[in-house]
């Protein structure tokens, strides 16, 4: 293997992970508190670095909403520090015994949570992810290799420098937190091919980023966060409830992965519900891409085939009338990104069938898709929402950032 | 996507998986019993197909031990049938509630085990894997795409035909069990790239097969079964116990992944233990590839650097003297395939340090590496032994063949 700058960083991460895996909860929590203190102490240099990123982004014509994601201020920095303290307060997943028994031959068997080792995180514009991801990885005993977007490079460099100093000051290796060196695609590629040095890769960002990581990586990947979420309004729905849930799921926050992107309505309630929900959505300034039934309403644009698979992340929604519960299920199975899909119904049998047949990370009954969230689920911290089936599915908290190990203790046992 | 023969098969598997996911335990168990009965009823055609495979292998000069793996007889067929009945008797993992709580806002949250959907298994010569894998996948609610070796094609075709008829006769789609069509690498490649149609790929076989699947697959992979397992004899070891464990781990069965391939001895006990264990191993016809300390004994051949990473799967072992516990740990961390590594010691502190610092799927104290096995662990059935950290690590039983889903039930909840 050529000893590139990346390899050197990954080898140091591996060595740091060995030490971190053996660290006590007390040491890890003290380090997280020290990191929080250090972020607040270093507010000057961090915000100065961020101003440089923001200015460069503005000069290159970056749209305002992306610049807003990139921008830090004292209150966002305080939130990052508080996030690290919140992680310190959570239980340590490492060392938890998941199974334990004494076998018939007297062997003692235990399955114990252990850290992965080295985790790579590839993410986009928000520099607050840098501290969040570092905190979750540290608490779960993993060294982390962070790869943010080049637009946030100066901010991320400043934040990581602060976090590393705090780690070193708390008796852990500074290399438990590192930025992936280099700016081009080559260094991301090295990260994706570093099987053996990096144990898990978690891309956080848009569908394009995630697809390219899945395609190119030989390191095991946990996919997160693409959400083409559906709300299905059943024939047995309370239509007042349905309206509240559709509006909440679509408009409460539009740029997030658990926002609704598609509405399905059972034909038995379509005559009443379609005009009503179109009016309500339009009052909330939502553009409806509708099938023929919806397109009969003023202001609805005809949906194309592509709309059914589109994650708008804005004030737009696709909408269709379906002839049956099973047609709704089939539509969702075909088009959903398998993140979060909801049914509104008062029918127990319809709810049961929907829950069983919709193959998504979260299936919601009479609740907004917006509830699929580590915070809402009470996990305390979230590294992302997995939309894959292997290892972790749905919101990922600290336990999902670990592997396990079997410990078998005998007294000279042989077969 | 071109509609190849493979795509057609995978699309049928996907459809069958939807039906199978909703099947009750009673239906699945009845199907497994019917499959067992059918294997016994079809002994004639299955053994005839196997004779054709065995004859072709013999004619092409296949070594005897590979022909032995390929060969079926009435007792092996009876064992396959019994394996299916054993799986029927195990609890159904699907539907198990792993977590459940009512959130502060009244939302009811449950995390429930669900099948993956479609599982691909790529395996080598043994045709009994065909029935074993089909049974485990069926019980865990997964449709399976089986890709055995071309040397076993006629045997596998006959077995799968029998299993499919039994599935159909029990009211499940026959397509819950299918062989991947085609013989060349192209069709394996299609299987490995069928992301979206196939949920998980499990290669079972040698290191070369597994490495190529990991390299080429975009479908998530669970690596299994490469075992470069170590036994470390500590300064505080009971040397009688150490001798028994080393001999058992090396010679009880040599062709399996949990057999020991490397022996490390602390220098404080080397003068006594090295000549003794070399003699005992040689009496058991084991060739020792030793470092300088071991090579001083008659009949020991000098180990090359390559030996430390070699899985012999035969009557050979690499052996070295190490200056300390930490040197043993470092050696194992560098060379182990992270399957199973054992320490023999009466020191509580040494055992603790070894268990914490050796980063393998199973770490054994005063017990033979041969115990890392789903049967020995009491899992009842095993699809393989995972040596990766994502999703499952160590012996994989039925629960490891599932994913989970969050079910969130509200009463019109919005954020």
C-alpha cells in the first residue's frame, strides 16, 4: 500500500482507536466536557475561520440557504457544546452485556458491546456535524475520520483543532478525532477503499453523495437519510386528523429527511378529501404535483412518473388517489426510499396490514412522519437515520455505533 | 436494467419475499417439515444427480477430499432433512419486539424484527449447504437466491427442485427458494450488483471467494468464515491445560474455520512448554512452522512471514515465542482474521487484558477455539460465522438473519 497522507492518518486513527476502546466512561465523559469547554473558549478563532468560509461561499455565488447552513454564530457554537455535554450524560454503550449464559458443558458465554474501531463520516455543508459526530464516536469508543465539504474546510479545521487539543488534555490520543487530508475526490476515494483500516463508513448528505459512496466503497457502509416519505389517507381515516398530519408532515420543516414528499388518498374519501387537502396545502404555499384526480383542482400541476420518486425537500408534494389499501402499499413499496411511511386510519385491520407490508425503517400509524428522529425516539443523540437493513435501521443512537464480541470463559474446555 | 435471466429470477424472489414475510410461524414450520419429507422421498433422483456430479469431478481429476465434500449418501440426506426439522423447532425470530416504550407525548414506539427480504448465498462444494441455507432463510422469512459451485450443479438443481415443490405444496410461493441461473462469473456478478433486488449477500467459502465478493459487490455483504485463529499460552498458564487446548484446537478437526492455525508461547514458559508441545503436535502428525525458538526443535521448519497470516486448514501450525502478553496481543491484532483467539492463563488480570484488547469475533479464555460455533453456542442453526463488525459478529443464527422496523402508533400526533 502506498503511504499516502491519508494512509498515515488512518494508521494513526487505528492506533488511537485501540487506546480509546479501553478508556473508561469517566475518561470519555471528562473528555466530552473538556471539548465543550474548549469550543466555547475558542469561539474567536472558530468564528473567524467560519467567516472566511462564508465569505468565500458568498463570493462564489452560493445560494443563501446553503450559506445559512454553513454559518456559525455564538448560539450555534453554544448548541454544539451543549450537544457534547448531552452525549456525556448518556449511558456508555461499550461493555453492555447483550446475552449471557452458562452452556451445558459449563462454558460461560457472554456477548458484549465493543466499539467498531475507526469510523469514517462523509458529510456536507453544516460544520456543527463535525462536533456532533466526533462526540458520538468518542462516547461509543470509536476513533473518527471526518470528511466535510470543502466549503466548510476552514471551519472544520478550526473545530477539529480545538477538539483534538481537548482530547489530548484529557489523556486520550489527539488522533481519536482527525480530518481526512486533501480536498479532491482522490482522498475521499482512499477513505472508501481503506478496508482493514476503517471499519464503517457513514455518508450523511444527499442521495447523490450516498449513491456514490455505496457504489465505490469497499469499507462497509451505513446509508442514511434519504427520505421519500409517504402519508396514506385510508378509507377509514378521520379526515380532520388526516389534514393535520399531512400538513405537519409536509410543512413543519421541509428540508429534512422525515418530511412527507408524497400523499396517497383512498378513492372512497377522495371526493371529500382531495379538494380540501389541496386547498390547505396551497394555503401553506405547497405546490401539488397530482395525478388526474388531483390535477382536476386549480393550481395542481400534473405529476410526471419522476415525481413519485422525488424527495423535494421543499414546499412541494406529489399526490395520487389509489383504489385500495393494497394499491397504496404497492405504490409505497415501489417508490418509497424506505425511510418513514405513515397511514391515517381508524381501522385496526388496515393499520395492521399497512404496518406488516410496508417495508420501511419506520412505519407510522396516525402520526406525522416527522417523528422518525433519534431525539423524538428518546435516544439522546443521533448520528443519522439508516435506511438500510443491515446492522441498524432507523434513527441511530450510541448503541448502533458499536459492534459486539463473544467472550467465552472455560476451565480447560476442549471438544 | 436489462431483463436478464438473473433479473427475472431476482424479481420473482422479491415478490415471493413479500408473501413469505407475512407468513405465520405455523406455515413456515409446516413447510420446513414438508421439505424434510420431500428430501427423503426424492432420495433416488437426488442421489442420481449427485453421482453425476461426483463422476464428473473424478473424471476431471478433482482431489479426493473435495470429492468427499461433494458426495451425498442416504445418511447425509437424512442429516439434511433432520436439519430442516431442527430449524422448524426453533423460535421464529420475526415479530420479536426488541424495544418498546410509550414516549412522553403518548406515542407508542416498538422496534420489531422483520426479515431482510431477499438473501443471496454464494457457497462452495458441499451440496448440504443448499438445504441448510434454504431452511434458515425460510424460517427467518427471507427468500433465498442460492449460488453453489458448478461442480455441485446437478445435485443442487435436484435438491432445489425438491424444496420448491414442497414449498408450493405448503401454500408458499415456490420462488422462496431459487438457484441463480447460469454457470459463469457473469451471473455471480449480476447477483453482486443487484442492489435494490437483493438485500444481503453472504459468501460462504475460502478467503479468495470472500475477498472477491467484498470487492465487487454493491449489495451489502456479511463476511464469514475465514479463521486464522490463535492460541496464546501465557506465563501464568497451566501447561497441562495448555497442551490439551492446543492439541484440541489444532487437531480435533482441521478443515474448519475455528481450528487453531497459530500458537504463541510466553518466553517465561517457553523452555518447558516449547519442546513439550512440539513433541505432542508431532505425535499428532502436525507440521510446525516455528520462529527461531521453535525451530531449535527437531522437525520444526522455519516460519516465513507469510506463515503468520496463513489459514492452513490442515495438519500444520505456525508457532512463536513472545516476550510479553502485550506482544502476543499485538501479534494477534496484526495477523488474526479476527475470528477466534484464545488465551490459556490462570491470571485474572492477564485474561481481562487479553479479552479487552484482542479485537476478534470471539475471545476465549481457557477453552479451545473449536467452541466458536452456532451449535456449541446453543443457537440451533447457523448460516455461518461472521468475521466482520457490522450487523452480526461471530456465529449467526436465526435472529442475525433479520433486520428491524420501528412501528410508531399515535392518535393524530403532530410536531
